[in-house]
């Protein structure tokens, strides 16, 4: 009689561990977007309140483009930004939110505003969510977020969309 080997059991355990441990890790890797992550429940905006880089680039060519507001780190803004964008941020600081609110206080609440950061992957950005929430709480009704999944450099600059540098 042949003695049962422990290897099939070990193989089964490793397979289950692979499913339980490795798949969630793979899903969390940058660049992977599952259907469930398209509308992140932690995002204060809806899918209708977003704009893609190609759509925004087209809107910037129109007679009345939206106001574009950068809410990230000032040094990145100086390096390159969306043409016509103004700097009001960073959204992760109380001072940045105060600057953003001061700028926005003078605007009609139905102004077309597009916020963006692009300092890091959107899902980890510390600036965009507080900035969006602050303007939403102020009553802005035409507020959108530029979707830059990886960064401004990767999703805007490297795709060949126009940029301005400096102030």
C-alpha cells in the first residue's frame, strides 16, 4: 500500500493562500482598476463630476473654457500645469483650503470649475478630495475633477496635452 503524501494538501493550502492573499495585492497595485474601483465610495464626486484629460484639452479650446484650478504642491505647478490653470492649494493643508475658499468666494456658484492635482496616483492624492469637498460645501454646482489616475506627468504631459510653465 502506498503511503499518502502531504504534498497535495500543501499544494491546496498554497493555492488557497494565493487566492486569498495575492489577488487582493494584485488588485491594489497602481494601474489596476477593477470595476468596483471606478466609483470609489471615498470619493466625494460622482462619475458625472469627472473629466478626462482628452475632454478637458478639447474644452480648453472652446470660446468659454472652464476655470481650471490646481490644488497640489506649488513647485509642481511651477514646473508645468494645465494652460490657464490657477494655483490655489495644496488642498491637504488648512492654509491651502483657506486660499481656495478665498479665491472661490468671489465666483458665481454656477461657475464651471475643474480641479486637479496629479502629484501622485489619484486614489492616494491628499489634495483633491479636501479641495473638492470644500467647494462642494460652498455650493458650487458645476464642479468637476480632472481624472489623472497615475500623475499629471504620466496622464497629461507624456500624452502630449498642452502645458504652461511658471506663474
